């Protein structure tokens, strides 16, 4: 799926903010996003902190932004792939807030939000890889190219064995914790800033708005691939 155009979900001068939740990996990140010039965001990088900290962060951001849940436009949730536990906690929080306030949810593909973030700092036309460890032997992998202020897919999202990943990752920078497979000295963010989860929802998420919360599930890429192969 290649995205080049933009479908703006909100006019930042007149519309309500987006609450964005990113818990796909170790970081628990929340953003209340009005625009690129006005947003309130914080992240905690701590293992096993999501369940304990997520509502504490959300409440704090509501207070400092002087926003209430019923004053939001929608809830944007980073939907994976990523950590099974982290994604479940984030999705449950998003559904709970949305249901309690009568808000739509927009599920945001995690690697695409990350690609959108990287498109703001990498040179135009450059290619890059987003890859995180799925388990000891496999990684989730996607390759992108910068096009203007956005991105397109070069290689679609797949699960690769470590050796196959090494072969594919020899000609482009890698972002995500799978970079450690290539070099122990590499340090890279493993997921998108929550601001870019909100920004992706604002720019591309109009047709993903839903009140059908029961049908929203995280993207556990491995289980989807297994199901298709049966």
C-alpha cells in the first residue's frame, strides 16, 4: 500500500485535538495534538510500565493542555506490529477513552507513523528500513523511500528470519531495535514519537475512523501471516 497524497482530517485552527497513544514497544508515549505548533507530549522509556503509567500520563496531559476527553476529535492508537502486551494495553486504553466519551478511534499503522516521522529528517528520495525484533530469530521488516514530505513503500511489511534480514539490510539505514542484529554499537529509536501517530491520523486517517471498537485489534503481523498460510 503506497501513500503519497494527504487527506487532512482536521483544520488545526478550528477543529478539536487528537489524543494519540503509542505503546508498540518499550516506550509508553502519549500526545494531545492540535497542530505541529501546538501539542502536548510525553514518553516514558521503562520496561513493563505501560499498564501502570498510561492513564497517569494521559490525565497529566489533559490537565496541562486544559483539554477534556469530550473535547477531543478522536483517539489515534498505534496499532502495530509490536509488543503483544504493549499493543493490547494501548488498544484497550484507546477503546476505553473513546467509548466513555463517544469518540471515534483511528488505528494507525505503527511503521507508517515511524516512516512519516523519518520523512521529516531524511533526504528526499532516500531509502530506509524500519525493523524491530519479533523474537529471537525473526524481525518485522519494511522498507520505505522518502517522497517529498511523505513516503512510499519499497518493500511491504513482512516477517524475516535474521539471516534474510541481514541480506536485505545491507544498503539502507535501519531504524528499530533490529539494527542491533547488524551492530551492537547501533542505537536507534524503536518506534514513532506519539506526535507522529497523531499526525498520521490527521493526514491519512479519515477513512479509518470507526466507532466499531469491538472489531479493532492490534496488528500482530506474525499471527496474520500464519493465518494466511493455512
